[in-house]
């Protein structure tokens, strides 16, 4: 039977609460939240503006821009473009800013586990 790092056998257990309160983990959470919350709010506002326009400004949304392409159609397609842009931007941010910190934390935990 394998031993868990929590069972105290073969060394000290990892104090995950201390890890969560460590400066590196706090920094990781701060950086994550500093991007995720504003992006989520921005996207939700953009989404609800689109929904409200389609509900309360149908004439505006039905204006043809080019041929049978309407403002509503362009804004709807813009929702998809925005979703992909946010995803690509977040992945880039996570690769550059979050992954190095989380790798440090993981490596430290793995070192503690092998002791």
C-alpha cells in the first residue's frame, strides 16, 4: 500500500494551508484574478449589451451594412471573435505569467514530498 504525504509515515506531511498562504501562491492568485475578473466583467457587459440591443433595438440591429449583412449579425459574430480573442489572450498570459510561478510551487511541493 502506498503512503500518502498526509499520513505522517516516513517524514512530515505537506502543510497545504501554509502553501496556500505562502507569498508565491498569494501572488499567483492575485495575478490570476487581476486578469480573469476584469475580462469576465468586460465580456459579460459586452454580451448583455448585445442581448439588450437585440431585444430593445431591433430596428438598429436590422440595419443592413452590406447586402443582407446586418449590424446584429456582425455583433453576433463579434461575440465569437471576442471569445476566441479572450481565450488566446488568457492562454498567452498564463503561459508567460502564471505557469512559471505554478511550476515553482509544484517543484517545491514535489521536493517536500520526496523528503
